[in-house]
């Protein structure tokens, strides 16, 4: 089996077996439930802002696993062992992105249906939210891995990860939430941003891992 | 292709300090070299340069053949049972974790999570990962640390069998390693 497949499989296992995938989802639901408390139970208002709330909650939930994506492997020597075997760090970052996406997205999509119910979204809106999350999450996963690689080994990595990742994720939020009201154009732009992140972030992550080794 | 490891006029600069320079190492099939020296002299750095994990500040490194490295970092998932943790590397290397567990005296511990292993058992687990990689070039950083008398004999046996099969070994240690027909290099 190639190293790529082995790493993807390991990430998926770690996401589900270690309970790593459930914590962000619980956090996501919690954030989504905070908004009705904050802005009041007006059903019309909630239905209007609901899609945006779900996207903001997804973004915050995506931050939670960042610290465990790269740093533990750098510390335990797994990355060194992969280097010794001639596996490029860009390949590792791509495999981690795919594995993380596979572990993170299905529970998130399921939880988004629940959150949509709490916020009183219509069936049509729920479908739109699900499609936009499906398109946006690959970019979010790539960004999470790259951020994890950049902050690996730093003290207070979690807080720095938030400062690094959230500003870069704003385009995903704009087009993701925008696609719920703005129609097809926003969805295409969301796809473009997501694709750009998937293509670019692994190279950044690979360079960050290499720089962190010296 | 017969394995070979060559370091020519290698120097290492770490944090603005010159650890060593002009180090030459030439190893061919069945050969072994033990690098000795006090703490902080750059033994581990020399091994990481040989492994390609660290760039040499000067000089050239040539590796012919696959490399396996056993150092302080175990590189096994702590929460996984030992057998499955080794299985991850087995899937990449195509080696046989079961045979490696038997060779290092760990066959009874395959179902035990890695984080429960003792210091000596962890060291053996690292050697099992090295053994299972099936690489002709072995790089060992302080391989004797934490091993009991049995473990040291097992290590010497592994190294002898590896060399008999045409493999080569570069080890760094501050403990005396009693291996026959082994070259020495004092940093």
C-alpha cells in the first residue's frame, strides 16, 4: 500500500476511533444554539440568519482539531520516519487533508441538519446549506492542515492557530453563506476558493514542516 | 545493488556553533561503525545528517539503498496496540510486523497499547519498527539506552543478523556496545 493511502486511512481512524471527529461537531451544535439565545426566538429572523450562523459555527468548529493534525506527528517522530522513507511532506499534507476531510465532514453535515432544525430553516435552505458545506469543507480541511503545520511546536498554538486561520477562511465564509441568498454565482466562487486552498495549502504545509525540522 | 553510505568532509553547524567538521564515513555491505563521544558533541546530528533529516553545513552525503532510523522518537501511535501501531509502518514498508515483534521479544505485547510500554519495551518497539522496515541501511541513535542485559544481547544479535544479510549499520552511543568487527569513530 502506498504511503498516501496509509496516511489517509490513519487520519480517518484517528478521527473516528479517538472521538476526535465528535468534539468539533458537539462544539458546532453548541455555537449554533448560542445564536437563538443571543438574538431572540423570532422565527423569521432566525430563518434569515440561520445559514450564516451555520457557516460561522462550522468555521469555529474547524479550528478545534487544528492542534492535533500535525504537531503530535512532528513530536512523536512520525514525520521524520516518513522523510527517511522518501515521502514528500507535500504528499503527507495532501493525505492529511483528505483524511481529515473524510473524518470531519460527514459528522458535520449530519449535525448541520440538526442545527438547521434548531434555527427553523426550510427544507430548501437545508439542502443549500449542505451543498455549500460540501463544497467549502475541502478548502477548510486544507487550511486546517496548513495552519496545524505552521503552529506545530509553538507555545499557545491554539490561539495563534485561530489568528492565522480565521482571516484566511473569510472568503469561504462570505461565499458559503452568500450562496444561501445569492444564488449560483456565489457557489461557483466558493468552489474556486475551496479548490485554490486545496491546491495551495499542502505546499505551504510541506514547507512549514520542513522549516520546523531544523 | 549493494547498499552503501558515504559521508565526505561533512560539517555540522547548529545554532551558530560548529559541532564537527571534516567527518568522513564510508560503509559498505556487512560493515558497521559506532560513533562515540560525550553528550552534545553532535552524534545525533551526524545520524540525522546521514538520514537526510538535517542538511550538512558542508560536505556530501551519499546513500545507496533504503534507510531505516531508530532514535529517541518512537513514531508509534500511543493509544494503539503495539501490533497495529507497527502495522501502519508495515503498510508503507511492506514488511512483516509479526516477525519483527518475535525478533525483539515483544510477541506477547502485540495487543498492549504503546503508551503502557516501559522504557526498555519502547526501545525494543523502536527496534521492531526498524527491523520490519526491511531497509539495508540502519541508523541507530543510542540503541542501548534503557535496554537490560537480555535486550543488549538481543540488539547485538539483530545487528549481527542484519550484517550477515548484507546490511550496514551506523550507530551513535555513549554506552560501550560490544559488537564484533565494528569500526569506531570518536567525535
